């Protein structure tokens, strides 16, 4: 009888402990339940928050909301995507010392914000997309962040991202980018004066118009390149390490029927090992097709919203042949009588069977949808 009572007491205690098991994700979801936001949260083994993504469907976080977030000091990945452009109160970041990945969008950054971010010495990935730096005068403190492997500061409108309705357009200061010379993955599509020779270790690069990209021929490990057609692409002939190339035309995806197609000229290295090639918003020429078809290792060829009207029948048929090998994806070239697939696909980054892009770490939610819907 005594044994039975003791056993029952143990079950009671066990059930109580189980009921009280820590679940900080549940806590923060309850605390932010009133806000019009979508939350993705992951706890660590102890039930404390490890990964937190907050996507606001309307408005932005209040100071009280930020105070709630920073009270969970075990967070290692934080992603904040507001709809409305705004500010982040000083003191918000300084207590999040365990952060390894920080992604903040559509914020007018202050000097205090930058100085606080510079104290997060465990950071490996930093994304400040659609942010303004106009109130920041000194970026030198960011050189403390020695572990940054991925840096993103996207600004302008193009086929995959668009500036949100209340987000003004801002150039990214080159002084900000130069604090991260050892970065491996670099996304900067609004800094025309950047000197790319500062980044000899970069492996994946997304750029907008840059005055001079000739120094890329000295980047020995450059694998993935995303560039607009108005850059001087003759440099591609001298880069043998490339695995993937995307040449994109900057346009608003909200109105793809009014694309102003651009032409592009490029030559590729005879020793090229390129497996992925993508053209977006481009008026495809016969010379383009002939250069692409020289790629012996081509794994996937992608056309998004392209104009094929100037292609010869011969080159159209050559492209048609690629369908047999399942390595081509394209939109309907309406100027021809051949039937083509009409499926439309978004490629937010270079397709790689063995991805190395640190931006994958942020894709717990398919956040691209919030920019393109």
C-alpha cells in the first residue's frame, strides 16, 4: 500500500514537471499575439529561444515589442521584417550577445544601432536590406565583427525583391561594406562606387551597377555571380572558377508586362565549368545563345521574363533540344510558333546542388513572398 502511494506521488510529480517544461517560443508568441505579425520560432534543447523570425503583415514593432524580444538573450538567429519603414530604439541589440545571424529590414539605422551591432562579436551573417544609413557617420566599429561570412544590403527594385511601399531608396555607403573584407557571400545591389578588389575572398557575389568590375578576374574562388547587364561583362572571359551566373534586368515584378528589356554582351572562359546560367528581363540575342551553348558542363539554363524575338529559327531549335535533358526553364517566347512551358519560377539565389550561400540560414520562412505578393 505504501509502495502504491509512493508510485502515485512520483507520477504526480513527473506530470507536474512535464507540464511546467520551459517553452519560450510559446511565451513570445503569446506576448506578441496582439500584433499583426507572423512569427517563426525555434527553441533549443532547454526550451529557450534559439531562432526567431518576425514578419509584420502591417505596421512595425513598438519599443515594448523590442523590449520583449531582447529579454530572451539566448537567441542566435533574429530576423525582423516590418512593412512600415521606421527606427529601432538605441539599446535594442546590445543584450543579444549570442546572436550569430541578424537580419533587419526597412529600418533607418542610427549610429547607436551600428555601434551596438558591432559588439555582437559572434555574428556570422548580417543582413540589413532596404535600410537607410543616412544617420550613420562612422562605420569603423563594425571591423570588430571578424566572423562575418555573409553580408547583405539590398536596396533597389529588381525581379525578385522590391522596395516596400513606404521604404525609400538609399545607396549603400562603400565605407560600410569595406568593414567586412573577409566576407564569403556578399549581396550589394546599390553601391556603384564599391571597389571590388577589396574582396579577394568572396565566393558568392550579388551586385548592381558597379563602375568597374575588372578586378573580379583576380578573385580566385568566385563561384556564383549575379549582375545586371550594364556592367562590363567582358571580365567573365577571365574567370574560370565560376559555377553559376545570373544576369538580371532591374524591373518591378509587380508589373512584368511592362518590362523594358535590355541586351547583354558576354564572353565566357574556354575553361569554364559553369553549371547554372540565368537570364532575366533580357532581350536574348543569337550571340548570347551561341556563347551559352559552348558550356560543356551546363546543368541548368534559366530564362525569366525574357524576349526571344530576335533569335534565329536555328538557335530556337537548339534551345528546344535542351528540353530533352531537362536543363532548361523558360517563359513563353510568344514571337514563335513553338509551344513552350509557361510555368513561372522565382530563383532568389543561384541554384547549387551543394549550396554554400549563408543566406539559406535565414530562409526558415519563404520571406521572398512578402516582397513579391
